[in-house]
């Protein structure tokens, strides 16, 4: 029985690295994978998954209006797919998460989603909330705060390096814009801004 998995963490925990390794493991055994990345994330170029340690691979681009069940079903009829992998899964819509559950339940293809649990204000992303509700297996990938404790929060930084308290939920950026922190240091940084 195929499952829907959600691998979540704060920034810099290696989500994209784990995704690329998982895809490679299938491909090394002669199995086809289908990797998706949201069109909104162009940090590595459109249609690329790239980890901070330099691993990268091409990916199918997805938009909020894409029906993932239909896309996977179409690709599966052309050449069988052994696994579907989604990078930056926090950007999925609720409907897309439901479609991915159908990929697992109806097409019997495992789906591995990787993404952030919460935004810089500690609020769930819509895709993450849907995955937390619908995924068969939840796996936390861990990273650490500068103090050595487990980082669970993402601090957004302004150009001057100060913590940002307000703004749009989605603002694409890497190490120059976000820092993973424990809850205590996240609160302290926000209070100081």
C-alpha cells in the first residue's frame, strides 16, 4: 500500500538533500521518479531542485492550478512512475494535497513531500496544514539553533539584519533572508526588533 509522507522542518535541515537522495535511490534501481517544484521558487532556476550543499536535479514545475493527480496519471501511462517527490510542499494548495493522497490511494504510487511546517510568524502554510492533516506518515527533519537546541522556527531578516515581524506569508529567500531558530531565540529576536 502506497503512502503520502510529509517530511517537514525549519530552514536548513536538508529537506532538498533528502529528497534528491530518495529520488536517486529509486533511479539507481531502474525506477522512474517524478519530482515537482513550485513555480514560485526560482532560486535555483525554474524547474530545478537544488540543495544548499550543491546537489541538484531537474524537476517538473507546478502551479497552484495544476491537478497533480491528472499530471501523475498522464506521466504514469507513458512510463510507470515508482515515486512522486515534491519539494517546497508548503506551497501546495489543499486541493493539491488531496490530489496527492489520491496518487497514493488510487494510483498506488508513494508520494514524498518535503517542506516547511510554519512561516516566519509561526503560522502554518496552507500546504503544510493539509499535509499535517492528511499524510499517512509525518517525519520531522531536525536542524539546530545557534544555541545548539532544536530549531523549530524560521526568522525572516530585513536587509539590515533585524527580525521582520510582519509581511506577506510567502517571500522566497535563502540564508540571506531566513535563519532557523529555537522558539525561545525566535521570540527574543522578534522582541528586539
